[in-house]
């Protein structure tokens, strides 16, 4: 994909907003975890990274408010990066392309299913107007 880029976390398609790109990468990780083409051992990487957040032991104790949580965030970021790197590249590209085709809101770009025959009906374009008769 020509407009694909990589940041510190992994592949993404620029959407102009840092938060949207991180959300896109979280959705990419979720879709890859559900995809049967990704090896089960590779799927354990993000699961282990999230499990580390709930373990009582830390690399850096949570004595200092911000420094203590930074190791948790770092482990999560490294885990997602490794997950994206070890997942099959063609599967990552496929999911990333599908995620980048989203339109504003929760609308998706839909392509007709190749095995479904079209209805063969005539497409009619028109407008709807409701008269206010009260």
C-alpha cells in the first residue's frame, strides 16, 4: 500500500490525527488476533503484554507516579510492535487496507460479494420529502 507508514508501534495509514492512528493500530491488533491465518503463538505476544499490566511485579516499582507506569506502557508498545512484525505481512496489509477504507463514523466501504448474484433489478434514484400536515 503506497500510503502506509510505520511509527514506533507499527504499520498504519495516516488519518491526520495521532489518536485516530493509535486507535487504528489497536483495531488492527484486534483483527489480527481474531484472524485464523495468524499463528497462535504469535497471538500470545499481545496477550502476554496485556497480562503484564495486571501482574503484581513490575520492572520499575510504582513508587513514583509517572515513572512506575512508563514500564507498563513500554511493555505494551513493544508487545504490539513485535506482534505486528511477526504476523504475516500479507494479512497485516489486508486488514490495514480494510481499516483505512472506513468512512466517517461507523460506515464501511462495502464491496459486492463475488459469489452472490446481483439482484438484477433497476436502480432508482430519488429524494424523499415529508410534508408537515398538522
